[in-house]
């Protein structure tokens, strides 16, 4: 259902603030327009229940922003190539473009307050308040980001004491285990997530981290892989393996560099394998991680320039 014609009192009119885009008009509607003001692109599909919850909230928030930001919607069923190239693997997904590049994003049907806070942050406004449980979860994320996975795990445990089935808390706790190399404990924690919730973005991110870690464990030492690449820069498999090993060692920027080098040299290598691996990195790192944002930006430059 479209809400393009509803509401909106001040110029620019809602029809200008909210629109649908296609593969052909994406560059003009999103990349070029974002050079003038922030643009949110909402990747959705008609069969996606959470999308039907999120899109009206997005439209309302964009109208309330009174022209500070625009909303562009893309049906991934009709136009799969752009979300595929950008590594969008679950919907709803919202990516903010600023100055022609991806700048931030989130996945899932988040509350109205969180959307408002996201737009406020994007437009340099004051973030709005959020429900108490979300505040606790955000505190855990902040503690984790500060390099204290044990402290973050304790906070996630507080949430699980109240709600043993909290998907964000289970995913967060599993991520804490992964950061300390406790892969088996991470697996056991994810096993508590119901099958119907396994596609949740946070759960998928941890699962991707586990898959990448196990993939890296089968490779040789980083030094040996670096020697192979130095001896033959066109050995894409060695460079691919090196990127995987570097990611497992926490060297995200270097891992990104090597995969992008393959994409630039030979996009079709291994059936687009380098880009697909980079997409898995993005999923494991999360949409708001600096490495993901920078990686998407650089990938977009290669794909759309």
C-alpha cells in the first residue's frame, strides 16, 4: 500500500519526499539526490510482513522531518540487482545515503522512536528516547563497542533473566562469545533461537561470523597467504583466502581491500565470489559497523561509477 498522497502540509510536498525507484532510476533517485540531502532507501517486498509494519512508520517519520530527508522505496522482487550488489540479504532493510555514498543503516521492523532517532542522528538532530529494554540493549552494544565483551555479556544476561527468548539479547550474547573465540558457546547460544527467528538480522550476523571463523580455520597462516599473493598478485584464490584469514584476525580494512581488489580486477571470478564474500563480511559485521559502511561505500563506487 502506498501512502504517497496522504498528509503533508509544508513544501516540499510528500510526493517529493517519498517515492518508489527502479534499477534504472536508482542512481538519480538515491545517489545523485543524496548529494543534496540525506536519502533513505527502503528495501522491501510485497510478501514481507515486517515491511508492511515498517514502511508506514518510515513515511510518517520522513514527513515529520519536514524536508530534511527523503525516502525512496525499492521492491526487491521487481528490482533485485541493486540490493543484491549492495549485499542486502534480509528485509526490511534501510540504508541511508549521504553525499552519494552509504552512510548508515538498520534492518528489521524497528519502533517509531528508533526511526526518529535514526533520522535525528542523520540530520544532526537530538536523538529521541527509546523503550527501556531497548535502552538496556543499546547499553550492552555500547559496552561491547568499547571493547568489553564480558561486561556486555553481563548486560545481555540481565535482559535474558527477564525475557529468556529475547532475540537481540541471545544474538548479542552469542556475539560476545564470538569476540573471545568461544565459538562453541556462541553456537550453543544461537541454538536457543527458534527456527522461525533464525533469519533475524542480528542472528544472521552472528551465524555469518561463525561460518567465516570456521572457514578461516581451514586456511594456512596469514604470512604464508601474504607470500602467495606477493608472488602472484593475480592469484585470486590466494587473495580470497588471505582476505578470509585477515577477517578472522580482526583486520577488516585489509580484508576488504583484498576482496575489492579482486572485484576490480575480475568481477566474474569464481561466479562473483569476491563480492559475495564481502557481502558475508558485511552481514557478520553488521550494517552500522564502520568497516561495513566504508566497505559498502567503496563497493558502490566500483559498481556504480
